[in-house]
């Protein structure tokens, strides 16, 4: 399984932004439909394995839960990826990846079993190329399905609009996936990170700074409410689409 399969098969989902599927339905009929975990034959089943993508912030949040869980986290290899970029694995704030002096933690094409309530992969410096992989929990109930979310992006010519994707009185575990990178987007599209707000506060990765969520990646979260801040994008972008597994 490669991140290329995720990107190739998801192109249609992202391109819906400019299609008739988003037109106003006639006669009060909604065009919104439930989306299965395996949305396309060539696409990742995000209710099982899910992709992670590290953006220019140099940290990627895999999971942020109330109770520790064990995850299988694997590093893949993209074209021109810096294969010598050191990655440190953090589980609930503590480094677990390697003894001092070790050059690389979680090298390409390798996996690790990581247990923690909060799991983060952190680069030794600012990545100048996309770093990516896949993850899945091993001791949690599987997700049952997935829904598509949409957000009108913030551009200099339009006011910023945040998009709620989860709302309720009780916490639940969900998987939030950002829209995939497709060939129609510029090569630097992975550099455009979003923020996710949980129960009114920005989700963080390592430390207290808001986490950046790059295109093409997912994260497992527990929350009562989640809101997407689409403050990214080129001036020509209008709508962006992602998925939430529940």
C-alpha cells in the first residue's frame, strides 16, 4: 500500500468541488450521501489504515486520545523524499524512538508499534520535501463508516469561514482526513497546512503551538466538537473536501 494509491484514487473526491454535485439540489432533495470507508477501489480504506503526511511544521500528530492505545505506524517513501531526515517518535510527550546519538528514527519502509494517548512524529529540522506514511490502531474498535466534509477556503478576497465537522454533548473518537494531493495541484501543495479546533481550542502536536495538518493526511482524535480552519490555499481555490471516519 502506498500513498500514491491514496492520491490517485482520491482525485475524483477533491475535484467534486467544481462539479455539479455541489449545485443546489432541486425540490428540497439533498445530494449529501453517506460515504463508505473504502470510497474507491484504488483508495485507502481510511477506517483501517490511514495516511499521515508531515508538512513544513516538521511535526505530524497521529493520535490524541484520552486513553493510551497501541498504533502501528509505518514510514513510506515518496519521490524525492529526504530519506535521511531524522524522525523522532513521541508518545505522550516522551521520546521513544532511539537512544541519544542515533541518526534516524523510523527510517523509510519501516514500522513501529507505539503505545500512548498522544503519538507524534517530529522531524529534526524543517522538511523541504514531503514525508509520509500510514498508521492504524491495533487495540481499538474499528470505525464504521466515513462522511465527506467541505469547507469554503479563506482567500484574501473572501472572509474566513470555519467549518464544523463534529458536534455533540459527548466525546467520541473520529478520524479526520485532509483532502488528498492530486496531480492538478502545484507540487508545493503539501506545504499548505490547516488547523483543527477541538472543543474551541486548537489541537496541538508537540508543545503548545497549534498543530499543522497537511493535505493528504489523517489524524485520530477524541472530541465533542471539531472545526476545520481552512486558512490555506491558492487564490484560485474555492472549496476543499476531506473525510471524517466515525
